[in-house]
């Protein structure tokens, strides 16, 4: 399945993205597993990775960025939104494009290992890089301080995205077989 599957029908595209956003927000709000001080596992990232993998970068980016915007508006207003939104944008673009490229690899073991590497690199870029830089500029704090504070988020988010890899593989067999 690729992005073109959804792009053929705009109604289907909007519907799938709306479902993804709703799932991202619901899983992020309803199931919170604390792992570090003031941070928890964000299950919405599983949805974002599934969308990046099954449908491509655009639905993945829309799911991750709009999901975090709505979540932040509901829970804390604008606090934290710019950094998370830009970070998710970068993660979605990197993972979505890379997942499209590796989806053709026959060996599921190689494909899964590449997905893990891509997720770690994308999360480091999005959270430790973009989110930290955004917060550095917004809060006038040193970049190293923001990156150190975001190391918790990087670890927890990368773990959740990596946990999505087997989910992606199972859904790949199911969704691609049906279409």
C-alpha cells in the first residue's frame, strides 16, 4: 500500500487522516505509562509510525503533527506545542519517505532492522535536534540544556516507535493483502 492508494480518493484520504489523528490523541490521552520524571510513553507514536509505514509520509506527518497540536490544545494550551509539532513533522517526513523505500525489501528481518535504525535517527533529529532548537529559541535557554531535557522524550518516543515495528509488519500483511 502506498500514499497513492489514499490519494486516488480524497474522501478516503481525509477519512483515514481523521481516524489517525483521533487515534493519536485518544491513545496519548487515555493510556499514559510514566517512565521518567514528568514524562510518559506516548502510544500515539504507534499510530504515527503505522501511518508512515502503510500510507506514506503525508498521512504520517498529518497524523503526528495534527495529533500533537490537538493533544496540546486540549491538555496544556500552546505550552510545548511548537517543538513537538515541528519534531513530529520531521520524524514523519523522514520515516514516511524511508519506509516507502524499504517496503520493497523482501527480507522481513532486514526491513525491520532498517526500520529501527531509521526510527532512532529520525527521532534523534526530530526530538533532540528540531524540538530542542525550537525550545532553545522560544525559551532563550542553551541548546545543550534543552537537548539534555529532551533526552527523556527521545528515549521514550523512540521506544514507542520501535514498538510499532511489529504492528506495522502485521498490518502490512493484512492491509496489503486486502487491497
